[in-house]
C-alpha cells in the first residue's frame, strides 16, 4: 500500500515544484514588485506556490492575461500529472513483447540459456 502513496506524494511534489516555478516566472516578468509580497532575497522575491492567483486584481487589465496564462499552464500540469496517476493505478495489463519486457523464469527455462542438459 505504500507504493501508491509514495507515487501520489511524488506527483504532488512535482506539481508543487511546477507551481512554484510558474509563480516565480510571473514574479520575474513583473520584476518582483513589493506589492506582490513574498520573501525578499536581495533584489528578488520568493513566493509560495500558486501565489500568483492573488495578483490578478493588482494588475492593470492589459496585464491580467499573464496570470490567466499561468493559471492555464498550472492546470495543464495538474491534468498531465492526474493522467499519469491514472495510468499508474490502471497498472500494466498489456503483455510486453521483445525488449520492452523482462523475461520470466519460464522464458529463461524455455530458452535453454542456463544449460541443465537440455538443448
């Protein structure tokens, strides 16, 4: 049961990192203004993941499309990770062929590669 929890936690962590990167990119596009808040580190500011959602009302109508675009990108990231989680939960139902799968014990015995007196 821990494997699905670890996978879900990993996907959630990846999404939060993507959200953090998107937030920092939006902050960078506006040159990290003080009105956006955040934690100041020298000339830049570090923001929490998704903090850009609160900035839409602070921007002029001509610049709100940047926050809307960032919202769409973060939603696309969440959708892609949800599809990945769904594929993980579905499992591998298809039997692989060739180099795309590992040999089972039966396959190794049938091949005769381990000797055993049969040829």
